[in-house]
């Protein structure tokens, strides 16, 4: 019975990873458009959630290849996301409050 539940979970994890890989670039673009740390944190939270689901699972065969492909797809977008985050932080630090306020 446990094996059946694990199989269902692996399938669900892989499907979630594929959706994440498909939508990660769109998420980064939304972060660029909104230009807020909140939007960046939402994307980071999704990626972190996926990572936490796969980190303790031992994949093999086709499932391992699929997870590796998902991670390869996500990786460049994370670099872009970090650039967006750094830009937002830099812009927020450059904005100074007027002494009149």
C-alpha cells in the first residue's frame, strides 16, 4: 500500500516540477514588471517548495532524468531572478526619504 502512495506522490511531484519549469520564465518576467520583492519572494517560494519535495526522495531511471531536466530548465531563470532581486534592492537603497517628510 505504501508503494502505491509513493508512486502517486512521485507522479505529482514530477508534474508540479514540469509546470514550474514551464512557468518559471513567465514568473521572472512578472517580477521584472512588478519590480517588488514580494513578487520575487512568491517565485522563490514556489521553487523552494519544489526543491523541498525532491531533496529527500531517491529518484532513479526515467524519473531521475526528468528531475534533472526540470532543474536544468529552472537554473537559468534563478540567475535572472537573482539579478531582478538585486536590482530591486539596489533601487530601494538609492531612494532616499525627503527631509521635509
